C-alpha cells in the first residue's frame, strides 16, 4: 500500500535523509521521520520551511514533483518593503529571471499569518517595513520564489511552503508529520 507523508520541515533542515558534507553535516530528515523507503517528492531549501511531501511510490513522487504536471505549490512569503500593485502584477504576469521568464503566479497581499516562530527569527529593520504575500506557482526552479520576489524589488525574509496541490501543512507543528490517504491529484 502506498504511503504519503506530510511533513512540516523546520528552517535549517535538509530535504534529504543524509548529508555527507564534512566536517559538520547539516540537520536532515532522519531525526524526524523514522520510516523505511519514503523519499521526498521534490525539495524545499535549507533556509525555507513548511510542507514537504514524502512517499514510497515512484509514480506518485514524479506526479507531485515534476513541473510538467503543473501541481500548484503555495507559499506564504514575508518580503522586505511593501509591494505595490505593479510588483504584484509583475508576479502575476511572470518575471524575467536569469534562466528565462517564469510562468504567471497567483500573488496577493495577506495579513500576517499566525505561524509558529522561526528559529532563528528573521532580521528586523526598524526603518524598512515588511509585507506578507501568498504566492502560488506551478514550476519548480531552484529558489524560484526568492528570485521572483527579489526581481520585483522585494527580497524574501521568510518563506513557508503552505500547500502542494490538495495537501497543506495546516495543523502540523514544525518537525511533525502525518500520514494521509495516498491519492494522486487530478489534473
């Protein structure tokens, strides 16, 4: 029977089970998930937090992670400054990055979400405000959300992946996981 695990990856943890970096390996998934033969469907950067989906089914892993299937990935993003309508419209149209144009994103300003505290906390500058955005993309380029917000003049301070397709990190504390029914999302 296929297993599907939703994990709330803490900040500063690799999205893999081992780290061969010497002399001091970084924290990995191993202390959090002690299940055999499950693997992440995609990745989440070391300095990002939130939903990581793991499965023991290669077909499901590809369906979740492969951008060809266009499964939405939704992020709560704390950015420096206050994006105006032009910046939001640019994200919605797609942004030119060094590796080409991104696909259009869904982007909106949101009230600060009731998230867990980050350890370490983000840097706070008294003279520069910050804003929260909800950003959904259907691609998976390296550090894409961070590069998109920077391209419109608002560097990312905190990045939390909230959802992948129908699955959400809602109700999961950092470092916690839960098994869910293993059903492939429909197109």
